[in-house]
């Protein structure tokens, strides 16, 4: 049984090494590319990303309110359920 586990670990180790090597070889050319000093194209991207943030914040706030409301309702119903289960009706 222990030998079977060791064989599985060896197989996974090979897969991890292969994945890391593949990722490294894929990223290396991109990181080695020459970067020009002209970063004017980055400005509009940052402005667009910042323009989306209020909508994302509104989405998170609305979803958080629903989740908190459901948690409160679940707590109250669970509390009443446990109280009723604790009572013995004869």
C-alpha cells in the first residue's frame, strides 16, 4: 500500500515539474521582451478600469445586503427551531 502511494506521488511530482517548466518557458519570452519608454497606451486602460469600480462596488454592496439578510433570517428560524425542539409536548 505504501509503495502504491509512493508511485502516485512520483507521478504527480512529474506533472508538477512539467507544468512549472512549461509555464516558465511560456513566460520567459514575454518578460524578456523589450519595453519601450512610451507608456501612453496604459493611461486609457487605467481610466477605464477606474470607471468600472463604482459599478463593481454597488454590485458587492447589494449582494452583501442580501447575504446578511438571509443569514439573519436563517439564524432566527434556527433559534426558534431549536427552542421548539427543546420543548417536550405531552
